[in-house]
C-alpha cells in the first residue's frame, strides 16, 4: 500500500455570504477579488487541508455536522472545485454522495447500471459481464426492470451501492448513504468494500458517524472540525 492515489495540497473552499444571487453583487465581489485576491465576506467550509491517500487504504472522514466533510468529498469527487489549493488523483472514481446520485429516474434499474458504467468509460460488453453480479448483490432482481423513480430509498441505495462496488474504478467515495439500509445489508456492504480493498487494492473513502463501523472497517481516520483537520 505504498502508491499514493490522491494528494490534497493546501485545499480551501469558500462561499460568499454577501449579495448572493445578485448579479451586481457578484460582479462587485469579483472586482474586489481581482484587486485584492481575497474573497469578500466569505464562509470558509475548508481551510488548509493537506493529506495523501494510498492505494487500498480505507479512510474515514469524521467530524461533527458542519465540519466540512461533505464539502471535502464533493471536491475529491470532482463535483466542485476548491477555492484554493490543488488535488492530484490517479484512477477512476465512483461516488455515492446522496441516494440516487448518478441515476436517471425515468430509466429502469438495469438501464441505470449501463448508464453508470458508460460514465466510467466501460464498454457495453464489460458492463454486461457484471450485470448478474450487480443484480444479485442488490437483492432487488424482481424490480430491476422498473423505473427507479418508483424505488424506495432503501432500494435506491442497494442498487446504487451494488453498481458502484462492481464497476471498474480504483477509488470509491461514500457519504453516509449506507446509513439508509438495514443493518444486514450495511454489514454485507462493508464486507464487500473491505474485500475490494484487500484483494484488489481499491481505495475507499467514507464519511460515517458510526464509530464502531469506523474502528472495524477503516485503517485510518481524518477528523475535521470547523473546516480544519484536527
């Protein structure tokens, strides 16, 4: 586990608190920023974040509500950019940040599996080879041809996890979505993640408030407090 797959260097994320949504206000803030190179009336969700993640690591991001955990995962997932600093990553990323993210509500479960695989650059043939495994793991085979807009939250989570865990990616990022499922499926999912990490070197980054799961599953923890690493 020596290869570094993610480097986070001096990352900060700020949000403007003034004149939000006002074109004139945004223009004024931009002019002031161009002059001073400082953001005006800014809430800093993350400040000076530095860490590396190695291949096969199982990293927990912890902290109280509002500590910056979800913001950090969105930056790592390339959903949003840092205001300052840089992130260097190696490998494809699958993210589960909210139940249903990456799924089209009008498409069936099976169609959404193909959609997610295509977004990772997989061929239709390679995705087809994974279908039976994904459907079996999700335990919702009787609903797999139903549009996912008709799924319960738990069904959404099961299929989303099964899809993310079985498609080709080197890094998997999870933000508390496993808390939606029942305990049996949660343990099954954590066992699957540990197997992917140990046997195939997949890197797992997750947010959880369940310290017991963190202690038993993760081999490293980073704690955030008010946007800083503590």
